[in-house]
C-alpha cells in the first residue's frame, strides 16, 4: 500500500512549521512534499537589518533541505489547484511545468505587497517583503549617498539623500530607524560637500507611530526616531508619486529618489483563485484549519481567515506569531485525519511584541511588560535568537561584529530596480532577464499583466535615474513584523495595480533610442524594453 501524500504550498512561517511538525509526527508513514519558489525559509523580522548592512543576507535564511530532512522539496510556484482532481499544477524555476497529486493539501502561500489606487504607485514603488527587495534597498541607499557626496549641486544632493518610508507600523518604523543609522555612518566617513545630512521621512495617516501597540511603546519609538533625526509625520500620506519625488496630502512636494512601500500586505492571489468562500482575500477555514466542504484541504497563515476563538466574530490577524502556531496545529490535525491523535481547534494567547529600533534601542512588551532602551534591545534580540529555527550563532556573531567594527557600505549590484517590481505574486524571487514565463507569471514570479500606463512605449514600472528604486505610496498601516518573526498584517484597501512587465525573451532587438546599459539594464545580450529610459546610463 502506497504512502499518503501531503503537499504543502509555501514555506513561510506557517508552511515551514507545518512541514517541520509533520515530519516528526509522520515518521516515514506519509510522503511530505513542500512546494516553494526558494530553497530557504526567510526570517522576515530581521530583514531591515539586512537592508541596513547589519546582517549578511544568508543569516536570515534557513535551508529547507538542511533543516527538513524527511520532507521532499520541490522548487516552483503553484499556478493552479484542481480541487476535484486533487492536483497542484506548478511552474519550476526554469519554466518547466509539473503536477503534484495529493491526499492532503496545506495552503500556506502567505502574502504579497498591498497596493492602493494612488496615481503612480505601480510605476514608482518598491516593497519590503523579500530578500531581493532588501538587497536592492541596501545597494540603492548606498549608491544615493555616494552620488550625493560626488555632486556640488545642493539641490541634487538633498534629493538623493532624502529617503521616504510610507507606513509607520512595524516594518516601516524599523526600516526608518535602521536606515537613519546606516546613512549617518556613511556620511561620517564620507562627508557631503554641501553639508547636507541624510534625511529619512516616515509617513502614516495614523495619529501615532506603531498604532497597534500600547501608547507607551508608541511614544518610546517616536522619541527614539525623532532624537535620531527621522522626520516623523503622522496624519500625512502621499497623494501622487513622480520620478522626481512625492506630492504629500498636505500639499508639500518632497524631492526624493527613494520611496519605500511598507503599507501592509494582502493574501497571495492563489487563495482567491480556488473559487472557495473568502474573507477579505483570505480563504475561510474552520477552527481546525480545514476548508468547509473540502476536508482534505487545510489552510493556515496569511492565506487563511482563521476564526479567533478568543474574540468571537473576528479572525486572527496576519502575523507570523499566529502563522507559526497555526502551522503546528495544522500538522497535528492532518495527522489526526489519518487516525493519529485527536484534532485541536486553534487558540492563541498574546505573548507581546518587539520592535527593533537599531543600535541598542528597541520597544517591547513581552508578556505585557513594557520595556524600552537597552533592556528592550536585549529582550528583542534574545527573542529573535530563540525564535529563529537556525543560524543563531551566525546572527549573534554578526551582531557582535557590528558592535565593534565599522559597517561595510558597498554596492554589490546583484539586484536591479526592474527585477523587484512592487506588483508581483512572488516578492521572494527576483525577476531575471529572459526568464521563463509560466501560467500568468512573469520571470522571477512577477504576475503578468497589462503594461503600465504613462510609460514610454507602454513600459511598466519605471527605473529611476541613477538606478534608484521606484516610488511608493502610503497606506493605512505599515507592514507589521510581529515578534517571533511575524510578517506584515493585511491592511484595508483596494486591489493592487496590474501593470508590471512580463519580461522579455532573449534576442529581442532594442527599441529606437534605447540608451547604453546602465545600473538598471539587464546583463548579457538581453535588452530591456520594459524600463524607464530617462537617466539610466
């Protein structure tokens, strides 16, 4: 008799935890297959430290094959799930198609960047959901400071050294806090000729920083940011973004080459494609994480609307703290469906939150105890080390080296602006030139769509002059990185714009007037046509 097959779609906090727990419970009696576009689990809460040069990229990744020895890893992205035939159709990293039959299915596809219908958001926005986006931001910020130091034009220097972060939730607050320290350290070694100091602006329409936390923690974070020099503007949003800057809702136009989109997330579109009952884009499940009417299908994490039994009538928020716990319950209930153990409903107890503000500063309330300053910083780092499923020693070593040695600020040039579009179904995968197209997804996982409007030749998201990233827009709340590595929470808002490029195949002839290769031009013989051409050289 053949072993039953359990297919898990996604290796985020929920998917990884489900696979890890199932591998221990199954003991070889079931085949566990994990479908994921990358071969690693990303510990998302430490991503701002990667962008600020504190941690090396591999420190926040955990090998799937190395830590899940009894789980079969299949690299690819799910394109379609046939519920009646019990099959998952996917596209591999080199464009090859495949099918995975299943006896039990776990949908843990996670979430993607959420856009709002604000002019220019799709053309001038970069998110902060995946490792490629963090690597791009680190290179971009370094480049802007270096270019600013080389110019004698005060206006150009100021625009290059102005960095706008939209969303004052967990992610946005941490990005701004770490970013100010990062750029100040760069300027200390390479002073700007015009005497301009790097300026980070944090925007949100909320009335305070970190509106989800206790007001005391919010005040602590606000004080640290302002003392560090961050321009915190609450009750302010972005009305329009252009290649030269952003127009704020208060009428001010801020000249900048950088706009970081931290306004929240939405569930992966794969969940909605199933045609099952949904709740704000999330797949409705019962307290046992099963889909009603489909007992063989389970869902957890950001893709699932799980009833909150502690608050009847509501659903658990999209945080990794919940995703991690739901993964464990999901695994046990799957085992119970095969006659091993009993089912359990998902219940939770809030363990508190931690927000890393860079250096030795943080804001935290573990078990309801409000902490700030050095004590909060120690608790925050200790929590992350305990929560990470791997790389603890390497992370601690990087923190120690960062405390005693100057930070390295160099451009690696590994990720280009066009390879990390905001509107993508796979923020964890960078687009590649001439890459495969598979079932509605563009190279590297970007969701295929109509070309962006207002771009030359119908070109989608623009690459900013000098290789600077696209500009983003504000949202209702920033992405939330909850303690224990929870990702951004979903925010209310409209559907994202569908105007990202689908990529070019090899051997395409360059359009008339295309400039010579610059920072944002695809390497090799592939010539891009989906790019904003002004100032790229």
